[in-house]
C-alpha cells in the first residue's frame, strides 16, 4: 500500500510540476529570445539621394551590390524569392540596395529579368559616390569589408532606430552581423526567422503603446 501511495504521489507531483517547469522555460524564452540582438547601435543614415530613400523609421534589408551587378544577380534572385516575397507587404519594411553612381543601366537590365519571375516594384535603390558608400558601410562596424567594386555578398538587417541587428556569439556559433545572400539555406533557416523576430518585436511594442494610450 505504501508503495502504491508513493507512486501515486510521484505521478501527481510530476503532473503538477512539469507544466509549471514548461511555463517557466517558455516564459524565460520569450524574455531572452523575444528580441533580435543589437550588434551596432548607431548606423549612419544614407546620404541624400535622388530617390529620397532613408533608413530611419524603416525595417530595412540593406545590401551593397557593387559596380558589377553580374556578380550579384543571383544574390538578388535569392533575396527576392526568400525574403522580399515573404515580407514585402509588411508596413515599414523595405528591401534597399546601395550602388555606385553610374550603374543605373546595369540595374535596369537586372530588374527587368527579375520582374519576369516575380514582383519587384517595392525594391529600393540608392546611388551614391564611392566615398559615401564606404563611409556608410564602415558605420555598420562589421568584420567584412567591401570588395574592389564596393560590393559584398552580405546583406544586413537595420531597424527603425538605425541599429544593426543580428546574432550574438553563442557556444560554437560565431556572431552573425550579416547574411550571405548566396547561401539559400542561410536565408531560409536563419534570416527569415530573424526578420520575423524583429517584426514581432515592433508589433508587441505597438500593442503595448496602444494599451497604454487606452488607459490614459
């Protein structure tokens, strides 16, 4: 009888404790992983440009295509299929590419090809001088450097407050400042999740602000 009673008490204890542990675990997860880490606090705003495109007050996926777009046409295709299509309808989201002045004709040809396979109207492009591109890129404070054409395969997530978002180093995983647009698996398995986290972060903040206003 005592053995049966002990077993019964153990089972009841497990049934009570496990949900509580699960709740604490997931509650802790929301606090620890509910925000996408800030990698750089103050990214430089884009120089004035004819398109009047800016980073402030936007959730931006920023890329630097360089002066030879043939090197990064595949990157643009990957980003269009995996990132742009999924998030383009969200308010304040923008896919923004920085290019050297004089690449307008190359871009027009590339975008014509992209438009034949999908919607590309909301892509944003900024044409800057080499000095402006280099200065703005250096403000990201990332380990990668632009190549001789002023381009890189990396794309970056910059939030509305001009902060670079990414992933801090954890265990065996190195810090992630940008996302290599040539790696479809990285875009699919990592970048999509990170953009979702950032969008959810802003939605939660907006919801809290609205609740606070209702109480006033």
